[in-house]
C-alpha cells in the first residue's frame, strides 16, 4: 500500500531532519575540536547597565558575566574559576568565543593559591589555564576609629571587602604601603598615621585585592575645628553656676592608650563634681564663644558649600571613656544656646552610646575615638531633606549662637533613641562616669566615587 504524505507535515519533518543532521555534524565538529589547544586572547565584561556594555578587562568580580575571545573553544567540557567548577551554557560557545558568569560561590582569597586568579578551560584532550584577577564585591569604608590622630598612632578602618590592603593614600598624597594589617574577612584593616598629612583634610584612598575605595572626606579636616581647647576656636563661659565648665575645669594630663589626648580637653564631669544625681538635666555645660566669634559661614563654606545636602555634613568629636558607661547619662549636643535640658526635639542630638540593639551595654574606649553625627540626625532636621544652608541660617538668626554640649542624666525612652515605637525606658541612676571630649569639628561626608575603569 502506498501512503502519500500530506504536504502540511513536510516542513516539520524537514526541520527535524535538519536538526538531527546538525547535531551529528556538531558532534563530529566537537570531537575534532576537542584536540585543539584553547587559546585566550581577550576578556570582556558584559554589563548592559554600563556606558561601555562590552569592555575589555583584566579582572572580574563575583556575579559578573564575561565574554572570552580566543580559539579552540569547540568541544569545551569544563571551566574552573579560581578552582571552582563554573557552569556555562554551550549555546553561548563557539570556536572563537564563549560567555560565562563568575559564580557568587567562587572562592577568592580563600582559594587554593595555585588556582587563585586563574580561569582553567578543559576539553577532552587538552586544557589551558589563563591568569585573570578574580575579586569579591567592591570594597567599602564605613568608619575610621579616629579621623584626627597624632602621627605615629594606629587607626582602624572598618567596612567590607577590605582584604589584602596594600596601599593607603592620606590627604596631601602621603602614601603608606608597609605595616598595614588586614582582616582576612575584609571587615577592617589597621594602619599607622604618617607624618605630613595635610591639615586641609580629605579622603583616604585605599587599595587592596578587591580594588580601590575612598573614605568620606573627613580625615584630618582641621579647617573644620570649632573648638579644640588649645587655641582653635574660643571656649565660651559665663557666670558661676555649678554646671558651667570654666577654663580651670579643663584637663591636660596625657590620657588614653593607642590614641592619646592632644593638649587640653573637656571633662564632662569636672573633678569638682563627685557624681551626678539621677533624674536631672544640664548637669554640666560647655560652649563655644558664640556671637561675634563663631562664624560658620566664613569658616566652613569655602570647604563645605552651603548647598551641600545635610546628610553629607556632620559634627565630629573625639571621645574618651576610660571606665564602663552604662544605664544612665547622655551628652546633649546643642546647635545653639537656647535649651533648658531634657529635650528630644529641636536643634539638638542626644548621644547615648550605651544603648545598643535596644539594650544597655558597657561603653568604654581604650583610647580616643571619633564620633560622627550627620547633621540630618539632629531632631529638627531629621524628617525632611535640608541643606547646610538651613543650619547656617538657623544659627545666624539665633539670639545666642554658642554651640555646646550638656551632660544630662534623666530617664531615657528607647523610642526617642531609635525613632521607633517601644515601651522600654531606662530609668536614670546616679553616676560618676568619666566622659571626655575634644576636637569638636564640622566635616564633609562627601565620598569620591572610585571607578574600576578610570
């Protein structure tokens, strides 16, 4: 019996035949290609979100996609990046190029040293190892233990991706390449403050195995000093009230380990006061001179323009707490002299370092460390977006333009500290804690952007 195939089936069957033929041909081709040496000529980063979506590179980060050019890829069986077997889709492999993504599971600094910073291509009969830098995510700097240390003192720079740091460039282009100790997990490194760092301040530039990164531009910014009790800025005081810090209350003995005091500094519980009672505010107060002396616009705007967003401007000070501070007491930072004490609103910020994750913990320092408070954390400016001009104008309109700090010892409601609902309250206790501060300053939080491909 003779069957006549309906024409409507011809095209599908023809297409199926072509696929089978193609698979046979490809199989033969792969078999032939498996004996060819794989040669790598160029590697490109594929990034559709970049202005250069197909860029030749000498390194890649975890999660990035690469296009690799060369020859002999036909018959490719396996790819190992830093020794890690990495998936690739054969659809994107031709004899002259292939596409592969670097898995997030790829080891970097923990890779076998013999396989680190390599891509190994394997087919049936040959293999090729290509040297290529593999990095984790971009590094970031989140804090510096002291941003105005003495030369020779060791500082800790914290963040992420800070592995194998090999170079730190300080303001004034002072470069350090030796004596840097890096955390294996990249969460910090330590380095010694060199001599000759510019008093104009600026960012640290840091370079390690994950590339380069800048810190905010707040390091050694002495142009921003409001008061250091040693001639920069003017200490203001008046009257004879017990709370007023007078010049005689300032101390100058060298204190602190690692990062030590710099000349005179202020004790927020002066030696003449044995302890602070519970439930009271404005127990001590220390001020700048204010009207006719303080001029933030003249002093600061050449370096921090008035139109700078307020989250990019901060108040910094150095603090030393030799014994555990816990359960009670806080510093009220006052933008002007117009507060009675106890406020959790207005142009103030309450510094309560012993509350961490909703609990009271011991806070103490071995040496002097820097505290950074962005100006948009001051309660008056925490709900909307403002610029530095807002603060400048606010101070200029004030009757009393002194900038100062109270020590207060009233009850603390957790909701006031965190800004989120809570019924937790820390009842005040009498305290004899020692808290010292120095080097009050306004700094910029602007951070230069490091481009991997300058």
